[in-house]
C-alpha cells in the first residue's frame, strides 16, 4: 500500500474504497491493482493508531475524486458502506461494483453496476479492465491524464536551471 508523506500529499486521494470488513481481502486486491495504474487509493486499512476514525474517513471520503463501492452480501447491509456510497452519489463520483451476486440497496439500483465476480474467480480479466477504464474516464482531467500521472510525469522531468539574462539596473 502507498504511504502518505506531506500534508499536501495526504489530501490527494484519487480513489476511496468503500467495503464491508468481511470483504477486506477483495478490497486489498483491488487497491493493489488500482495503485499499479498510478492512482492514489485510500481505504480504512491505512488508518493510524489514535486517529478519530470517523473524522479521518469523512475527510478522506470528501477529498476522494472517486468513491468505489464494493457491493457484497455483507456490504448491502452495512450502514457505513451505504453512507459512503450516498456521499459518492451526492458528489457524482460513485463507481459501484458487485463482488457477490446481490442487488445493490434501494437508492442505488438504477445505477449501472459492474460485476467483478468473474475477475475474482480468475476467469475474466476484462471486468477489471472495464473498471479501470470507467475510473479513468471519471478521473480524467482536461489533458487526458489523471492528476497522479501528471504529478508522476512532472517529478520525472529534469529541473531546468533558470536562464541567465542581462541585468538592467
């Protein structure tokens, strides 16, 4: 998982993963896949000891450019997951996926929801590719790159020395 450094870096989150604790292994697998595409992913595994978790989650949720909700047998009954999904829906940054054969809760059923069941079973990578494409479309700034990839590109560019010119007194 990606470590956060400075306060400015900590406020940048591309994707917030909302899931039920029973689905932690799936959330970890998805976080790893999404980070491999250069996105900054936050999920509650990154909570530090002593932190007020409700405030931290609220801050991370508000800062996220995408809320990825994992609908499962457990999460459809979770008040936390539904609250986080509602925030993503309100801000129009929600990307819902099914990881079990369940119907999303009322209020989310009219949204197109991608199934990752075949990908999780190891038989179809096209579902993950579709998810990456959908998230990329949501996160794409005007120049066609995610903010993270833009920052990564800028970090790799050499620093050019200032031009020396004639001084006018």
